C-alpha cells in the first residue's frame, strides 16, 4: 500500500540525507531494516501512537540544534561507584575516555569494528524487527539501518560490576544514531547503567536477549540538558525464569520518547519497567511501553510517575498483550502524574489485551495535585511548605524509584530529584 | 498560654458561621477539656488554631504566649510551640516515619534558631520514646501512618508530640476509635508529658478519656460557643445527663 504523500515525502527526504554504512556482517540486517522504513514510512502526527507526541523534529532531515549544557553544580551520575565506563562523545565511541573494555563474564566490541563472523549476526535488528508488530516503530528500524556506532555486549557469567555507558554532548548540532546489542547467556547477569545527554538529537536502540535463567538490570538517567531531543527504544526478549528490570529517570528535556518493547517467551519470567520524570515548561516526555506475554506464569510490572509543572506535558502509552497460551500471567500497570500547577498535562493511554482466561492483570492511571491533607499534616508538624512539597513529591515517585534494587542508586536518584526540585525555586 | 478572644469563624466555601464568639484561656501547665455534641464546632476550633485552609476568621483573636497566631503559617505556629494531635492522622505513602519525624524536629529547631539534632542523638531519643508508647522499630520504618491501625495512628501522634515537645497541645478526639487498652496507653503517653509550663486542650465527646487524662477545667461547647465552664465534675454531669439539658439551660 502506498504511503500518504506527506509521509512519503518526509521519509524520502530523511533517507536521502543518510547513507547506509558498509556494515560488513550487519549489512543484510541493515538493508532489511531500510526496506522496513521504506514500507512503513517515518512517524507522522496522524499515526495512532504519535497522537500525543509530535514526531517532526525526530524525523526532520536536520537535527534541531541544542546548546551544550555544562553541569558544574552536581556530581556526575554514578561517578562514585566501581564500574566499567564506556564513553561516547556525540554518538562516537571514545577509547581515550573509556576504561579498558575487559571484565570477567563480559565481552564488548564496537558495532563499527566487529569482525565478520559474529554472534550478533542473528540478533542485530532481529528483536527490533519482531517489535514492529502489532505497532510500527519506524524510528527503530531507521536506527538499525543507519546506526554508526554502538556496543555488542555478550554476557557469559555474573558480572561483578556494572557497565556504565556514559554519553557526552559536545557539539550543538550533533545527530547521533547508536545501536547496542546485549546477549545475556544462560546463567549470566549484568547491570547496565546509562547517563548523559548524548547529542542534540539522539536515536538509540538497545536490543537485549536474555536467555533462560539469566538477568538483565538497566538503570538510566536522562538529563539535565533541556534542549536535546531523544527517541530511544529497548527491545527485549526473555527466556524461561529470566529477569529483566529497567528504570529510567528523566530530568528536563524538550522532547523525549522512550519506547520499551518486551516479549516474555519463556515460562516464569519476570520483567519490570519503571520510570520517573521531572519536567518544567516546554518539557515533553513520552513513555510508550508494550509488553507481550507469550509464556506461562510470567510477571510484568510497569510503574511510571511523572512530575510536571509550568505547562509541561507527560505521555504514557502502555499495553499488556496476553496471548492465548500465556496462562497464570500476572500483569500490573500503573501510570500517575503529579501536576504541580493547572497548566501542565498528562495524557495516558493504558491498554490491556487479553486472550488467556486465567490471568490477573490490573492497570490504573491517575493525575492529581499535591495531597492537601498530607501537606497540612507536614506543615502542622513544623515542616515548611517548600520542604513538605518536596517530601511529598519524592514520595510520589517512590514506587517507581523502589524498582531499582540497589539502594545506593535509589539514593542517588532521590538526590537528583531533590536537586531538580531545589533548582526550580531558584 | 493560650488566649482565645471572641473567635468567630466561617467556612470559606459556604457562608456558614461555625464559631460564633469563642472565649477561652488556658493557663500554663493546665489541662482544659472541651466537650460538646457533634457539630458544635470543636474540631473547627482545633483546625483554625493550627492553620488549616478552608476557614475564614471573621472576628476575634487567638494568642499563644501573647503572640497572635492566626496570621501565621501552620509551620510557624508549630515552631512557636503549638501541636495538634489529629482526629484522623493522615497517611503519607512514600515518606518514612523516621524521615518525617527527623525533618519535623529539625525544621522546628531551625526555625527557632536552635541547633539541629544529630542523627545519632535523634535515633537514641526516638527509640526511647517509642518504646514507652509500644511503637516498635518496624512502625518507625514504615511510611507515615500507612497501614497503621487506629490505635497505632494515635500512638504515633503522641510520639510526635513527645519528640516535638510543644508548649500547647491540642488533642482532637484522640480517644475516637480506641479500645480501653489503647486509650490507656495514649493517656499514659499524654500524662508523661504533663508538667511545668506545658498546657493541653483536650477535645472529646465522652467523659471516659477524662478518667485517664484528668482535666483542671472543663468547657461545654455547643452551637459555636462555650456555654458552660466548670471543674472535672462538669464532665460527669454530661456523662450522666447528656448535653441536651445544658443546651436548653443556655437557651
């Protein structure tokens, strides 16, 4: 079927400005992805899943520029902990700034340098392609086709310390496309941390294949630079008795779209997807999460909290799809916003689609102001209004933050949130 | 300690006068009780004194140690030494009881220009006081009042009172929802705080709380006014005859 003219024109223009990397072993996957983009077209405002978020700046030929923000009043996120640091500057791996890419239980290679015979051949673009149905995600296919860098991470055991992907933004007009592939083999377990502003415009895909009994933990902090735009996708496939947990804190950002597409393919698997965001003014943040239960006795949990003020916008589109044989599914989905004034808005579309008959699925979505009774109670005990509001705000996002298992990181996240709250009062 | 003069209050939302000229003076170190039927304005009085939104003072004043408190923010009143034990303590999910207590204690100290309590000192004091109220470590760790039973919530109020060491304590129907044992525990907690200089205003429907917290003065409130003031025997009179006789007498 031919694409609508507007979409065809926009897609052609964007594709004409990009060139398909040589890619070696990844070339066939890239060509297939390009064909997917051509067939789907890039997202447009009329698309069902782009009703609440304008895709134009994400699909435009030129990335809108974003001033580099040099943070001097805050310690670097995750900076204090023992980790393996891998740095990308404006979307390009920097060996100079990174640690030696060697850690027991882990092999890491650059996408742009990996040799021709490669394990990632079967994975690169595969989970992304699976994730295109029933909802199309053209920006992810575009990423698979044109990604210029990224990491291929193979986890063969329990990794003692986290892998920290640190993104730096140094050029006001950088336009980065990164694609990571993570394969956690049977019995493997890894924690991946991500932080930093990356680029003026950032398109990132992370494909994660978690084998039977394996574990993947992901904690990401996006912020504080307000002007950047980011579209990120996580595609995950979970084997039997595997665990997949991801949490994202987003602080500021004129446009962030975080998609997470997970498929539970093995029995007794557990996935938790959580996020908290803090936004002010022309902040726009979109969480689009799609979880498919395709095995027996799996658990999925989605917890999303958004704190919005001064006209900020939060979007949540979340779906749990339970296939006919996915009996004993336990699905929980909550999305809530705390609106600190009357100008902000929260747009939520929670969906459940269930074809099995023995499942427990719940979803809830709320929007509200600070609880006046709680506020008065705190003030009546002598806590000044500002501090009381901050306490209640941190309490509001607590359910999401508690999805992070490491208490030290929980604390670090709460400190970032407290700092954001402090800054807005000037 | 607390002087209320001709206090008149109406609801902000609707044009309804709740307090129609309340006069009341609580001397330092004394325990006053206010009794009265439902809707007499007892709880409104406690909320207005502590600074809750939704009420408009249309006349009169309330002085705490000579200072007009009605113009103050709720947190300023607290720092000045006023404490309200809530009839319905509020649940605050996500805020740990300990964090809450420490934040409150130190905020008040800071407001008064005093040194903040160190975390070791705070822990020591809170454990000791919690123990006497039979509040265990688990309850201190949990979010404020979340999942607490009625009795636990009230004991938690008294713990806050013990930690904050206010000068003027208002207890709003602290006996409601308590069985006899729980009431005794709460009353013991209050009695332990009675002493030189600290005053109490105990609001209650029933005389039974006053068996445990013995008042110096009893006031009967009806229809937005104090209609009778007397000694502890007045509470017994209410217990035996109800409010109807007193209200009729007034009319």
